[in-house]
């Protein structure tokens, strides 16, 4: 899996880049079909400075995207990773349920093929 980290409106430290990449690597234990990951870290300067973490994860046939805003960049990354874990688990469950249902329907509709004589 390739991980790219992009910082907007600020210079990201090596520690922050390493932290983001390590957190993304943690997602591989939930789903091993991850192709590519793009992390965008943004700093919004206003009355209260906001830190935004956007993660775009490419899996087979789909792109899963999450975004999180908070007052701390590390907190934004953690919350975005938690959201992405839930999305990955739902996506994986859909894949498993769909293929299982399709296989059961195929066997039920073509039961005469599988019967022994």
C-alpha cells in the first residue's frame, strides 16, 4: 500500500508525517485489499484555528473518504482513522455478504446440477 501525506497551509513535521503513516498502516489489519491512501492535512486559520484531516483510501472498485475537524492535528487524524475503520468493516461485510448470498442463490437455483445420481 502506498501512503502519501500532503500538508496544506503549513509545513508538516517529520513526526506528524510518520504518525499519519503509522496510523494508516494500522488499517491493513482490518482489510488487506487497500491499494492506495492519500492523506491531506489542512490548517484553517480563523478566530479559532482548525485542523482538518482528510483521508482518501482506494480499495478494489471504490474510494472511501473521511474528513475530521478538531483543534489538534493528532486528534483529527485519530478521529478520521476511527471513522475509516468503521467504513472498512462495513465495506468488508458488504463484500462478504454479497458474495455469500450470490453463491447460495446460485446453488439453490441450480440444485439439479449438484445432486448426485
